[in-house]
C-alpha cells in the first residue's frame, strides 16, 4: 500500500508539472496528448471448458508510455505507439504442474485454499485515437481503440491445499506472445478500459482426459492518462 501511495503521489506531481508546462505554451500547434498511462483491471477468463471456474478477485495492473502522432491539422486524430508493463493474476480451479511436462487438472473449488497463476509482460500498444482536445483544452472526450501485443517474461502458479503445495515458476505451457484488442473511452481523468485476448493464454493445453483448455483473457477496468 505504501508503494501505491508513492506511485500515485509521483504521478499527480508529474501531471501538475507537465500541466504548467503546457499552459505556458498553450498556443503551441504541435501539442500531443496522453503520453503516460496507468490502468487497473479485473481479469476474467473466457471460453472456459466445463467445470473450470474462477474464484475471488483477479487483479491486473498496467502502466506505460505511448508516443502520440497526430495525423490531421486539428490534431484530434492520432496514432499512438508505445511500450508498457503489465501484471495479471487469475484465481481459478485449474491446478498447474510443470515438471517434467505441463500437467493440468481441474479440481473442485472447495478442495484448496489458494490456486492461481500470474504473468508479467512487456507490452507494445498500438492505438488509433480520436479526442475533442485542442492546445487550450485539457478536459476532453476520447475514444482510443487498437491492438496490444505482450511478451510474457515471467510467470508463476501456486496451488495450496491441506495435502499439498505446488509452486512453479516460468510456466512452460503459456503462449509467450499474447495479443488482443483494446478500447478506452472516457472524459478527462476517468476512462473505461477493456482488453480482449485474441489468442489463448495456454499453448495447446489440455487436461489428462483430453479436455481442451483454450481460455482467453478479458480485462475490464479504468485507465488514467497523463500528458
């Protein structure tokens, strides 16, 4: 919680400094919008096989930098390219074992204390941007849609029950590259955000009884942009 407080304080301070800089050059026709972003999401799994369910809250935290390239004279249409970091955790009832080969078992939800897997990704967002901003307007509507690719550079899973504890790092069965569609819509500070994964989280995974696990990620939450 202390780290979150310092992060929010830093971002608010940065916003104030950048805002003052923009005001001092308000008539600059070369302004750009929304360079930094921070997002928090609820992470859901879709296309679940029979008997596989989620349990408790599955969080996501995302931040990064996007370079804004306006494409018209009014500068209210733009393309954005960026680089970011993403953390995602999924609480569910799929027990993951990775030694010597990935093994997946769907277990009863009442038979364990904790079961989740998590990912750390480097992300590369591409956005097509529309907004009602001008060089003198700092509160405006925006609709940003696009695609985001992410490379999983670290992952782990935890299964904890009264009879066993399984902890695995750098899961072998994940798709290393994951990509999906994104949409951000909102006004001023508050913006809704959604991400839908186009490829499965797991790479050709199935349970011991040949039940295919082709789950995709759906992330819904809020995104905050800073100039």
